[in-house]
C-alpha cells in the first residue's frame, strides 16, 4: 500500500493498527474449597511460565474474584451467562 502510494506520487496518511491477541488458561474444578484441592488445581497454572490470564471455573454461582496471585475464580453459571466473563 505504501509503495503503491509513493509510486503514484500521492500523499496518504497511513494508520497502523495493532492486533492484540489475548490468551486465557482456563482450569475447571468441581470444588476448590479444600486447600489441598485448590493447590492441586492452581499449581499447573502457576508453573506455566506464561503471562496468559488464568481462570478457574468451579461449580455453582460463585461471583468472580481474583486472588493475590492474579488468578480469577468464578462459578460456571456466571462464566457461561456473562459474555464478558473472560475479561473480568
């Protein structure tokens, strides 16, 4: 596009847009109320070594919340019903 504009002697304002791809890691667990089970479910997320958003989806209607390690937790119902659940 730029070379064809230069060849034709036209001046153009070129706008650049960046495509941002967001990737998520979603872990599902029936329940993580037991501390041992919670540790079992989040250990692979913490060891992944990536900067993807990490989400743990559990059974029920738990409201979304984020822990001190940046992992988002929510119940399956809000996860499925909220079209923006990956962005919470």
